[in-house]
């Protein structure tokens, strides 16, 4: 593994009623949990071949067994009052442990591949930051070569302006960045229908 690179995976503990809540309002808690399990499997496959150290940060507790608790993955716990604080804590942890290029992803993007993650690390050899735009106005990936608290603190999350606000802050800070290809997340029933990941039975 490349000891300069760290891949951080953010995941919620997969429990019915606590994941994919917007999707669950349309298809129910159990079906939404099935979709989340499928998304986590996509993410696990995409991350196993990446040439980097890997840390998985769980939302609520570190389970005794999980598809991410395997050789090559280190399990940690998310810390912070909101998503921004939790991401900042995880990225700061990586820099404190000596990593130079850090990429953070979630477990919502069914189009994510190992090649896209590798391209993010390659981008960090040319520039200071890299962002993977999501079609809903957020991002599925963020990569940095240094800690930038201004990207994560005192802002709203889960809005259509997340990507726009993030890139605006990078420009204000004078931080050079690159954008990866736009990919789709699954958060709503419309996203699920478009994905073809798990066709809904009538």
C-alpha cells in the first residue's frame, strides 16, 4: 500500500430506520436498508483495490463484524456535531498520522469505481484539492493535501448548494482544485428509479 495516501470511507451503521431516511419515506425502512447494504457493497468493491491505506469511519459505533472490517481497513468512529465537523475530524486524523494525500468518500454513490478514486489521488499530485461532484449539487468525494477547516465548518449540508459553496470557498482561500466526473447518489425514490441498482417491484 502507498503509505502517503489515505482513503477515508464514511459509513452509517446499517440499521433500519437510521439510513436512507428520505428514500425510506417512499419505500419503507427495510427496503431502504436493503438499498443501503447494496450501496455499501459497491463502495467496498471500489475501495479494496485502491493503492492507499484505508480507514472506515462508522457513524455510531464500531461493530464486531462488517464488510469494511477486513484486512486492509482500519475502523474508527466519527466525531463531531454535524457532517462538516465529522469530516474535518477524520481528515485531521489522517494528517496527524502523517498521510500527505487524503481522499474522503461516502457510501451513497453507486457509480463510484476504483479508477475514479485512483484518479483523485493522481489529481492531488498536481493540485491542492479535488472534488467529485454529485448530480444533486453535493459531492461524493473530496481530497486534500492539507487541512482546510474553512471547507467544513459553519455551513449547511444536505442542500443543492453544497458543491457550489465548497468550490467558492476554495477560490476564496486561493486553493487550486480539480473536478472529477459528475456521478449520481441515491437519496430519493427518483434517484433509485434512475439508478437501476435495485428495480422496484410493483
